[in-house]
C-alpha cells in the first residue's frame, strides 16, 4: 500500500502557494492534488487551526481559513451529525473575534463563509435561530457588525452558488424566506443611520440586501421600512442609488408577477397584483421619470466619463427590468404607459450606442406580447405610434454606428473588430426590426401602417451617403427574401418605390416598374459601390437586381446589362499574374464575383428563356477568363470559392441552357482540384452541372471520359502504393465524390459500370464506412449504397459488390439514426429478398456474420450476433420490425439498452416464422381445394 505523505503546516502552505503562483500548469495541478489529499486527511483540522494562530502572518492565516472551509465542505455530511460541530462553530467565532481586522481581513471573510456554511447545513436542526443570533451579535460594535454582515451575505451567496440536495434546498429556501423580514429590518437600521457605522458596513449592508432579496418572490415589499428607506435613498440622487438599483432589479426579476401576462389574461393580471405591489412598480416609474434629464445628460456624455456612463447603464437596466417583465404597465393606455414609452425612446436615441443597444431587443419582444394578449389591436393606435418613432431612431443610430467605423487602416486590430461588430449588429438588428414590424403592421394596421413604416426606411437616408443607401437596400432585400413567393411582395415593392422616388407607381402594371425608377437605384449603386464593405456588396446588388427583375421584359435587357456592368467592368483589363501575386487585385475579383452571384440569384426566377437571352450574352464574355483563373494555383481557396459560387448561381438560373460550356468548365474544375485538393467547391460545381444537365445527350456523351479523369485525380490523392490510405482520406472529398456518383448514376448508370475506377471507389467507400466516423460523409455513403441496392439498373453491381455494400451498411447501424436507419432497413430487406430469389441466402448470411466480427461489434457475444441475423431474416416481411431490430442494435452498441431488451425480438421472430408457416399451409390447402 502506498505511503501517504505526512502533512505539516509548512508543507501545506507551500502547496497552496504553488497552486496560486506556480509557474507551470503541471506544478499547479500537482499542488492541487496534494491539497485535495490534505483536505481528505485527518490532520487537516489540526493544521488549519495552527495556521490560524494570531502570531501567523495574514497570508498564512488566509491559507488556514481556506483549508478549514474546504475541510468543512468535504466532511460536511459526516461532521454535521457530530455534536462537535457546535464546538467548531464556537471556535471559529472566537478565532474571528481574536483576529486583527486590519491585518487579516480576507481570512476573516473566509471564516465567515465557514460559519455561513454551518448555518445553511443546520438551519432545520440544532441552529434554527442562527439568523437571530447573528443579527444580535452584529448589534454589539463595529467589528461585530462587519462580521455578522459577512456571514449573512454569504449564507445567501453560498446557497445560490453551490448545489445542495433537494431536501436541503427546500429547507434552506423556507429558512431564508422566513427570516427575510427581520434581516431587512436589521439592514434598515444600518442604511438609515450611515453615520453610526463604518463605510464598509454600510456598503456591505446594501450588498447583503441584494442577495437576500432573491428570496422575496411573493411581494416586492418584504419589509415596509426597508423598501421605504431605499426609495428615500435613490431620490437623494447620490451614487449610492446605483446599489439600490441592483436590489430593485432583483425584486423585479424574482417576483412571481414577472411576465404575468404569459399565464394570466390581460384583465386578470391587474387583479392578481396586490395594490401595495402595484404601488411599488409605479414608484419606480416615478423615479425614472423624475430622473429622465439626468439620464439624458449622462447618456450623451463621452464614454470617458465613467460616472455618467455607469449611471446611464444602470438606469437603462432598471428601465429594462420593469418594461420587459411588467409589459402590463405598457399595454393599458395610461400616464404610466406614456412615461415608459418616451423613456424607452430616450434610451433608443441615446448618443452612447452601448446604452442604445440595450433597449433594442425590447421592441421585438413587446410586439409578440401585443399580438398574443391584446384583442382588437387595430383600435390601439397608442401601441403602434412608438414603433414608428423607434424605427426612425434606428435609422439614425445605424448612421452613428457606421460613422464610428472609420477606415480600417486607422484602427488597431481589436478596435477594428469591436467597431465592425457594432456596425453589423446595428444594421442586422435594424433589418430584423423592420421585418418584425412589417408583420405586425400587415396583421393589424393594414395599408396605412405599411406606408408609415416603409416611408421611414427612406426618410432619414441622404442621397450622398452610400453606406446608408446600402443599408436601406439591404433591408429591403431582407424583407423580400422573407416574403418570397407571396402577394405581399407586390404591395411592398410598390410602397418602397413610392417612398424612394416620391411619386406613385404606374397603376396599369402595379408590380412592374419603369426604367426611370430603376435608374435611380442603379445610379446610386454605380456611384457608391466601391466604398462599400465586401460583405454587403453581393447583397446590395442582389437587392437592386430583385427590383430589376420586376421590370417589363422590354426594359429587362438594358437593366440587366447596366446592373452587371458594374461587376463585369473589372474583368476588362484583368491581369492573371496580378491575381496570383497582388492581394488588392484578388480582393476586387472576389468583390465583383460576389456582385455577379448576388445579381444572378435575384434574377433566377425570371422565365429561363427570357433570362438566357438577356443574361448569357453579358456573362459569356468573362467565362474563358474564369476558366483560365481556375487553372492557376493560389495560396488560398477564396478566389476559387467565389468562382464556383458564381457558376452554381449560373446553373441554378439557366440550367440546361449551359450545356455548351459543360466540357470546358468540367476540365477547368478538374485541373483546379488537381492543383489544390482543398478546393472541394470544384467537385460540388461538377456535381451540380451533372444534375442540371442530366437530360442533355451531348453532356452524357462527354461525361464518361470527364468522370474518369476526375476519378483518376481523386484516387491519386487517396491511394498510396496501390492501397487505400486511411491517413490520406479527406472526408469532404469522399462525400462530394459520392454525391457526384449519385448524380451520374441518375443520368446513365453505365458510366459508373464502365469506369475503370469503380471497383477501387466501392472499396474506398466501404473502408471509409468501417474506419472513419464523420457523420455527413457516412450518411452520404449510406445513401449511395442504398440507392444502388434499390435501383433495378444496378442489380449486377450489387451482386458483384454484395460483400462490400452489406458490410458497410451493417457497420453503419451504430452510427446512424432516424431516416438513415429506415433506409438501411429497406436496403437490407431488398438484399434478403433478392438473396432468397437467387438462392444466395447462405452467402448473404455469411457476409452479415463477417460484418458483425468487425471492431464496432467486438464486445457482442456470439449468441447476440447470430440472433441478430436470425431476427433480420425471420422478420424480412415486417419492415417496421426490421427497423426496430436496427434501432435496438444501435442502442445495444451505444450502451443505451442491454442485451435483454434486444433478446425480446427473438420471441417476435419466432412468432413471425410460425405465422409464415401457417400462411404457407393455408395457401397450399386453398390451392388443393381449388383444384378439386
């Protein structure tokens, strides 16, 4: 048996110091292990007591206090049963009283935590009157007052931060609630007589109140005198009011009346809140109202003014606490609701954007509350008007955020990220709020509300501000995406254009727009796009293109040409070598490709023939250049990714119209992937082109050679010395190859059969299923094998590779669930039925047995393996039972169920066999009767 090291005070101190100051992680970990051993040892009590002696230094005493507290927690369940705990409590009290408060304050606090822990654990046993006792001790002198406050604070803190069993938790909660009023009365004596106590006791009293008010769930006023004192305190206007805010927030959040509208009707909610508690809420609103000017001044000062910034933040948090939890005060038209609404608007328009951001989430939440709780909402215009105002404010705030984001070259990296996130957050939130508001207005305020909101989108935008113009168009496009394919698009576009150009749209073609209106948008885009962020350029041109797509067909060609010319113009004088070496050139290329892709996406719902006539002549001029760019090797994959995204959008828009570029594009994609296997997007575009052109004879003619050429490149990356290298496997490549083979098989399965790489690929897929645990790749391979098994045109393939496919599927059972298990069960049923028809049942059973010997099933008993096979073949006419067998095997391998649950299927299998035999006998009997 290992010798346990003897602990001495010096050794213990050394370990604690290494734990807090050790230079390496290993040193600290070793020290922590030794401390845990020390805490578990019998000598811990005695050594802790030695470290707490008066002659010890402050740091040594703290270590002693920490050790004692840890030992108390470690042995609590055992120690609390011993009457010696009373002696321990009294000893700790004596230690605290004997300590020099100036020298050993942190040790005193840790010992107070120990007393608090004892009070919690013994609240329903020998020390039920602990709060009364501690309060009485705290009334003796300044030192005792500080000690009592520390203990009282930590009783609430420790209970909140540590996990106790259910029985203890229930007892302590009742204990805290029953003592809350007398504790607050004690604290009230301190905060109403600040001159009679030390400053630290005064601050500690407010901190203690905050933690204890967590347990005042039945009322906002657990003690009348204390709450009255708090209101007097905040109305004095001192910085102490900030600490009172925290207490009020705790009362508001923890009250049973918070979010009362979620469980009560509108009228019932008012009746449920007692008059006394309603008065508390109104007093907070009154305070917020009276201090509105102070808040506005604080919120509009610079961030460098710490006191002003702190006050504005705390004021806003208190406002949010009451508005988000007690919406009932806003919903009923009253003086209180008017006050809260203009305070919320003050916060939203605050010059300090960090203050403003805190209020933004409220508007969306409040909209949901309105819809869910108010009947006949269209008559409640007072609830709608604040929304109109806040949207105007949001546009202004968005401009402020954008103005804060100076050129990146002028900022350090951290500041860049912070400002960039601010811009994105404001812009994204603005779009989201507009959309949510639109749904609210659509449902309740009808056409007049629509005009107000969408007029507001443009109202604050100056034509010479490209960033705000971008934001407005981006917002419009987001709304269009959300309302795609709905009749609302027509009305929405109509209102937006009326707002932008200030004139009505042609009534003869409500959803068509003339070139004059389009030209306004196009001109702004052309003039300002170069100053816009790359992330938004694609979306911006997508928004303009969406509007372009609504033009009459006789105007469409010119509009598309104008829109795309902005991006196309970059390609006119491009230098391939500069793309390879110059970052700025690559950046402009990527930016232009993003614009093209966004525009094509917006146009793709136009009739394919019309779109082809107008779009293809414009983009065809850059295709050869893009093919050439694909055939270069770059230091990163960004350029290739954007080119592939462009071709994906082009195929989605023009589909079979692109058959003439297929061969050249495919060769460029193969070359690109060969140069850099990281360019998985090349395989994805190749696959998409096969899908879109599957009915084109000319494509099928050339696909065989191109497919083999691509397979050769892929396999050369994976096969080493003629063997599959698991280390060289790239799961994204294998997944993409499987998707491609699925598409090729749909076009012409003979292309797969005739490929000289097909044999190696099937082996590769099977090896991947056996050795690689990557969910998406495994899923795709399972789907491909299931597709082949279910295809009548692939029966010869399935027969030839039966062992690889069966083993792959069987070994995938523990990894899959849901619909994938359903597909595997269907595939296995087909295999079993085909085996029975062709007389190969023994062969299939042998393959299944071989699969069950693989490592994933290594822990199974031979009986379970054989039982699984028997169950499958016995239940092959009952597909739901087959799936259940697969689910049970999955659960058995993954430790979810035991063997007993699985063996239960054996009875069902036996019953199924008896049923089949009886049915065969009946059919035979019937046949004899018919012959007679």
